[in-house]
C-alpha cells in the first residue's frame, strides 16, 4: 500500500501546481477558530497543531479588519491577501470566494475567516485529510483536519458558546482545549497560538495590534503552556495599568493594579520590586523597605538596580529614606 501512496500524493500536488513544495507554503494539519466578541468587538484567531511554530503560518489578524486561519496545506498569502480584501470592504464570504477562485490547490486547503462585523466563512477542500470538518456559529467559525475523530468541530463550537462570559482570548483557549479533549490531531500536539486585536482601528496602530499575541512553538503540552502564558499576560496587563496610573500620580489605582498582579504571581520578584518602588515613591518607606529586603535576599542584583533608579527619576526618595530603601539603615 505504501508504494502506491507516494505516487498518489505526488499526483495530487502535481495537479495542484505543486503548492506543497513551494517555499512560502507549508503543512499545518490542525484545528483552529476565528471569532469576534460581540460585546467588545475584539477579533481573534486561535490554533493548535502537531507542527512546529504553527502560529507563524496559520493565524493572521488586523484591528478593525478581521482574522484569517489558513491551514491543511497552508497558503500564507491567504492571510495577507485576505486581510487586504476585508480592508477593501469585502465581507468574509466574498473574501474567501476570491482567495479560492484562482487557487489551483484549493482542494487541499482549509480556511476560516471572520470580518469586523462578525460575518464568518470557512472552507474545507475535498482532499483534506480525514477527519476534516468545519462549523459556524454566531460571529465565529471552527475548522479542523487530520483529526483523530469527527468530534472536534462540535466540541469547539460548544465550548466557545458555553464560555460567553470569558474574555475573547480565554474563550478561544477553551475551544482549543475542548478540541484536544475529544481527541485532537491524530499525530499528537506540538504548538499553539492565540492572536487578539481590537475591533476598531485607530490612528495609533502601535496600541491596537496586538491585544494578545501568544505563541507556543514547541511543547509537549502546548495548550497547558498557552494557559500559563495567557495568565501571565493578564498579570502583566495589571502591572502595565499600574505603571500608567503612576504616570498620572494616581497611586491608589497603581497599588490596586500591582496588588492584583502580585496575587496572580506571588513568586514573581519583578512584580514585587516595582510595587515596592511605587510604595517608596508614595512615601510608604517602611513597607517598601521590608519588601525590598526580602527581594534583595533572593536576588542581590535588584539592590544594584535600586541604586541606579534615582538617576533616571524612577526612584524619587532621597537622603535617609533612600538609605532605608537600600537597606543601609
């Protein structure tokens, strides 16, 4: 049987203009979801595969435009061209139709698209490896190929719908976890990605792409690692919010944000450190000193850091207070 399989595959790809062998295209048998949050307008694409660094080829998104997942025998141009078509005003289905219209390898493609209005479209070529399937829901679409069984699309759809109260990235993760729970990729698992952008573009693109941009490129349990990374991302969002609050001298809000972050990751020394520095700048020298003493004991380089902060203005205490913060007194 094996000796007949290789010529058969060669015939398929030869008839498809040898799409698989082109350098800008690759193999990503996988499961994915594209979605729009109806409450926030945020747009997301999430994916897992038994393939290295799947997020570099499958997932594409742009704020105020939409998201594209291109998989099976991926066509990376579908990501860039698809977003460009959406930006021109084409909806998800129109965009998909155009992308497939001149694609000689369409029967080995699988694609999912969501636009900024929540319209969705997906496609599964007839030569995608079984089990291959797709489903659509309100403002989201799921697609999978080379699965262990035919349960993945429905499991993803049900999980996404059941977790409507979660932020979009967490909902996407739950859909991916559900796919893996019912069997997932027949080959196993290796990499994953979640990309979330704003629902509306602004004049500050550096602030809108990307709200969440996480990849696990090579891991025995990529979704477990993705869950850890997403939790870390949320904690650092609170740290960033605290930093922004200090810029406008809202120390009460800053401390609230820092404390939330520290509760999420109580062993993270950097979160503790900047919280202590903020306490010192806010006049709470003794509490800051206690925290910093414990930090210095675990990692002496933080004490060296503290000595450098006054020059940059990040530490504003002086004289005896500075000595207390440094542990000199």
